[in-house]
């Protein structure tokens, strides 16, 4: 059986006298396959505590957590030899130059001295700090420091990289660059990546599976890769006019839909559905289309539903009364 | 191929040993400790007293230079435990100032810049981190304590009459052991103050305060309550008691060797506790 990147069994963690994680259990990723796992949840859900427990910062009060087959508490050193961690906080060592910082961090992770210097230069060029590598970290901008933190997490070529809020405080171009780098890490270098973020769009772009935490427990675990393979397309449609017959017409063409309010629809399109048919359908019913948004997958819906903010998604068995569900997939 | 053309390659070769990683940590701490110009100036200044002592040893061992002077002068010019204790007291003060200058730069910046998770998310432990800081500080303090002390001792051995070493070997051993005990105490105070306060300047003041304010408090206790155990909370005095025992000098009044050792052990334990509580990868608010 293939080995999971992270394997958590009934994990309980107490900080002070308060239990933060209440019996978390999950198996995430497959070692050596270069997958990205998104860790989602609202503030206080226990995401950071879970990451810190994987890093051995907190001792579990019950249960166990294993990373790449090693126990996070009993075999902490072996786990940390295989991990790269980018903290959420603005952590750096102000008096060091970029290259010095990476050399020391690489050597502390076990790179031989001569290799550490070479890798420091290589990694700084990789994250776009090549020109600034001889400047002290204290003079870097927030975005540059963020990139330097990413660089220190990957300088030693870890098997698993844990990124805590990697796009926090980045401008749009830096954010895009960060997401590209994360994608490269898994696709070109075969690293497993855990991305902890509040930004669903970021997770959606780079992750293959997601785990959603709420109040210290896993409330949902979804395989985004499988969702993408299913090629379900989601559309949000806003129309003006009498749309009472729209649902039935969509259903006839194999789509599933939810009428949220008058004129607002959420639709799941079948794989071969041509969007132009939707425009034609609206025109045939005398509706004017005010807005049409197409999304590739359902992460936002998955998240909202896991949080209890959305009762159901199109295509699922009806469970609520507020929305009208039509069609099935 | 130029590095900027080659691109990032994941390293999967052999990893360095734990000792090599620890050496990196020690070197990094040494670089920080010696980065300030003031530290270099103080190191140079702390050589003055050993130079004077070396001159003294030279004079003491060349009777022809003071022939004809009275006997009281001759009695002053003897290299014994009193000479060594005086040397140690002066250098101990230099070492405290040096620790106050160099020590806070070892941990405070990591706390101020939230750098501890970067260290502790790597295969090094908190013990490794503290050990590296202490080791670099011990190296620095050695330059002003036992190294010049042993140089003076060897100088005296080489110049003195043949029987001097056999009669006074304890001075060399006591000096080295006494200074190592002192270095451990000063190093622990510097690391604890540096871990307790994020601002270097205040941490430095705290190091000086630890030694000099506690000395004052000890003296005040002795004066008010007309006792002598006030010396036990004075790290300088407690260490002095141990030095006297190691060098074979009479113990100062009110102090015994077990009392001095117990006082130093208690201080060391409290400082270690401060370090243990403060140096954590993440702060947990109960």
C-alpha cells in the first residue's frame, strides 16, 4: 500500500488547559507523488496547531501523527530532516544577507557545507531574489522576505514542504509568482506540499486535495484532483425576466441547477455542454443575462458547506427547504 | 554552468552529521557574538591587566632588578594564590562586561524577528541551540579568563625555581577550573537575559544588573540583618568562595565551599529554567 505523506490517528492536542484538536484523523497525500494538500478552516479551527504538531512543536495529549512514516513526536529529528517549513509569521534573521541566511539554514538542515552555499545561490535565483542575495534581510520588502522564507523552506530539497499562509501580504504579481513556485515544487521537483491558507482561490489553484478543519476537528476531506477529472463545470447565472421555466429547460439538457433567489441560478453543466447553448436558452425564454460566471470546481461550495453556511450544492440530494433543486448528475 | 542559468535542483545526496550541524550553529553564534566593534575593543582592553601581571611575574622572578629594596617589597613580589585571585577578580569583571555586550546579540534578535521557528523546524533541538550560544560565548570569555591565566601560570613555571611547580600546581588547576565555573555562570546569565528580553540594550543592562545589583542586595542584607549569608545571593562573592577553595586560599568569612556551590547551583538552575521557559518555537498562551 502506498505510504501517505501525513497520517493522523485520533489526534488530541492541548495548549495550556484547553484542548485545541479533538480527535483529528486523516490520511493525506501519497509520498513521492508530488501532490499539494490544502489545509483550510476559519480562524481558530486548529490549522496552525495541527501544522505545529506535525513539526513536533506541540506534544499530542492523545493519538498520533506520522509524517512520511515517522512519528512526529518520537522520531522528531527524522521527520524534520525531511520537511521544509515556511512559517506564517514574519520570521527572519535581520543581520544576515540573503545568501548567508540560506547557507546557514541549508547547513542546519543537513546540507554539507560546500553544497549549502551552492544551493543558497541556486534557490535565491529560483525564487527571484538572485539580484538581492547580498543584501541583508532587514532591508528586504515584505514580499521579498516572504520569498526568502519560501527559499529557506526548500533550500535543502525536502520531501514535504509545509507553507503557512504563503501568499499573505503579497501583491497580485508576487502572489502569482508564489503560486507558480508552489506548482513547480510539486510538478517538477516531486515535493509534497501542504498549503495552509484562508484564500480559497489560492488553494484551488495549486492543491490536489483539501482538508477542512472546524473547531479542532476535520469536517471535510475532498480530492480536488478527482473533482477536476470528473470535469464538472459550475456556472453562476443571473438573469432578468420570468425565469420560472429555465430550470426545467436546463434539466432537459442534462444540467443540474439550484435557484437561489429570483433570477439567480447555480448550475452544474454536463461535460459536453456548450456554453453558447445557455445563452440561446436564455434568449429563447426572453431572459436577459446580467451575469454568467464559470468555475472549474467547487472548493468554495465545499468549504461553505463544511462550515455549515450552505445547506447543499447542485447535484446533491435535496436536504433543505430554502432552495429548489432541479435535475441530477 | 552558471548558477543563475542552472535553475533549482532538489538535493538528494548524503546529509551532514549532527555534529556538523551543531558546528554550523556554533559558528553562526560566534559570528554574531564578535560582530560588534565594541567587543573587539573590550577584548583588546582586557589584555592590559594580563600584560601587567606578566610584567609583575617577570619582575618577581628577576631578583637582580629589585636587589637592595626593603623586605616588605620583596614579600609583595610573590606569585601565590593571592596573586592569582587578584588576577581572576579583575578578569571576571572584564568577562561580565564582555558578556553584557556580546551575549544579548545571541538570542534577542531571534526573538525580536520571530526567528526561532526557523531553527526549531530543522533537525536541531532547543538544547543544541542553547549549547551553541553558550559554546560561542564560552569561547569569547575564555580569551579573557583562563587562557591568559594559564599563559601567566606557564610563564611563572618557566621562570620560577625548579620546585615551584611541585609546590603550586594547584594554582594552575584551580585557576582553570574556577574560570570554567565562572564562564558557565556568566554564559548562562547572558543567554537567560537575552532570552528574557527582546531588546539587546536592555538585555545587556540586565546582565550587568544581575551581577552588580545582586552584589549590592547581598551587601544590604548583610548590613541590615548583621549576617553574612547575604553573600550567597551575590554571584561574584559565591564564585569567589569557590575560587578560594580551588586555589587553596583561606575562605572568606561567612562562606563555606558547600554553601557557595549550593548558591551557584541554585542560581544556575533558576537561569536554566528561564531559558527553558523562554526558548520555545512558538509561544503558547494559557
